[in-house]
């Protein structure tokens, strides 16, 4: 019984130590989260202050929007290129297997490659349709930015 009490006392002491460690860890995490939140709030305030105080707010918002669209277009092109490279390697592997090993063509494999090719052709059509509008919007934003730069340059000269 004495041994059991001693063991319970030891477990209690261990649990108290763990609770202290958990409290310290919780305080550290709370402090870290507060600092992160404070930094994020400051960044948001700075950005909002910059956007709301600037006379070129509309121009900057348009630039951000077109930049996001351009990035999306670029990601789609990269993904299309990757899909086509994978399809090309699959076709080459299949051709090699048929010629060298005299293997039969698996129709499900061919159908999956046809599906990838179909998806790629739809992506190409979509990119082809999006490009003129994206290009025109980029030209418009760039001309507005150039006008703004010229105005600022003239203002700085006076």
C-alpha cells in the first residue's frame, strides 16, 4: 500500500510537471499568435492606408486584378505544357513497347491518353479565347500607368 501511494505521488508529481510544461507551451503559443496577428493587422492597415490615401487606387486595383489574371493564365500554360509532356512520354513508351516487345495495346490506356489529349485541347481553346482580352487589358493598364508616370514626372519638375 505504501508502494502504491509512493507510485501515485510520483505520477502526480510527473503530471504536475507536464501541466506546467503545457501551460508554458500554451503561453508561448498565445504570445506567438498575438505577435503574428499584430504583424498581420499592421500589414493590412498599411496596405489599406496606402490604397485609400493614394489617388491612383483605381489604377492599382486594376493592376492587381490583371496581374492575378496573367498569373492564372501562366499557370494554365504551365499545366498544359506539363500534361502534354506527360502524354508525349506515355505515347513514346507505348510505341516502344509495341515495337520492341511486341506488346498489344491496352484500350483503357489509349482511352486515358485520349482523355488527357481532349482535356489539353479544351485548355488550349480556353487559353486562345482568353488571350486577346488579357492582352488588351494589359495594354490598357500599361497605358494608364504610363500616363500616371508622366503626370507624376511633370509634377516633380515643378
